C-alpha cells in the first residue's frame, strides 16, 4: 500500500507552502501546542556538522552544519511518554512527510540525532531553505526523510 509518509521517490517542491514557520505539535491525547521559532530557540540547541543533502535534481551538496532542537528534546519538553509504543509523523503543508519510529528516535544513529533545524552554516535558515527543516543525519536516499517547512508533528500512540 502506498504510504505518503514513506515515499520511495519524490519531485522536490522548491516553494514554501506558506510564510509562517510555526507548526502544530499534537499529542496522543489530542491536545496540541503551536510551536514558534522563539519556542524552539528557548530549548537546548544541538549542532549536526558534516551533513550532506542528497537532492534529486541538484545532486549532492555539502557538507553543511545544521543546528536546532533535537526531536527528542522537543518531545521530552512536552512530556511525551516514551514508555509506551509510539511513532511520530512529521508533515509539511505541501503533503510531504515522514514517519519516525520510537526506537530510531530514542537510539540516535552515530551520524547524529534527528534535528528540527533553525540555522544552516551558523546563519538563520530562510523559509525558502526549509525553516523549520527536519534533518535525519543517516538518510542518504534522495532526501526522502528531510522534511522542509514542518507544519505538523503528530505523536501517535
Ligand atoms: N516539504 C517538503 N520537503 C521536502 C520535499 C518536498 O517536496 N516538500 N522534497 C524532498 C526531496 S525529494 C528533496 S530532494 C529535498 C530537496 O531539498 P533542497 O530543495 O534543499 O535541495 O527536499 C526534501 N524535502
Ligand atoms: Mo529527493
């Protein structure tokens, strides 16, 4: 069955779907929080150096230094219960998205943790560059997990 959160190929969308970079975090009980750029700046910042973007169309670029808030730190801050099975849907308003499983979130790959990025090369990321952009450091399959313009994060239990 086709799963839109597990794409096998994709034509990248160059255009942000809206101007506002804030997104909605929805918890398993249905409660939700609007997360702004300021909210993310108030959480611990993590850097992932040496990340390549393996992009369909414009080839591979990098290495880049990205920084922002790990998905794990965000979900910890909002008191997600990691003891129960869950997955996390990270979705852009343009329909592109990715599903992250509990184990890969809790046991980050040696390439680095999944990061909700605010800066690129130590400069504030522009909306065009994907703000807020999910980086999955171990993904090298045509950027199919690198979600630009995160619009919703759903914790599904
Ligand atoms: N929201 C959103 N994120 C996305 C895409 C998209 O179409 N929409 N395309 C993905 C794909 S397939 C690629 S190759 C990269 C392209 O990133 P770039 O525009 O920074 O090169 O974004 C990824 N993230
Ligand atoms: Mo891609």
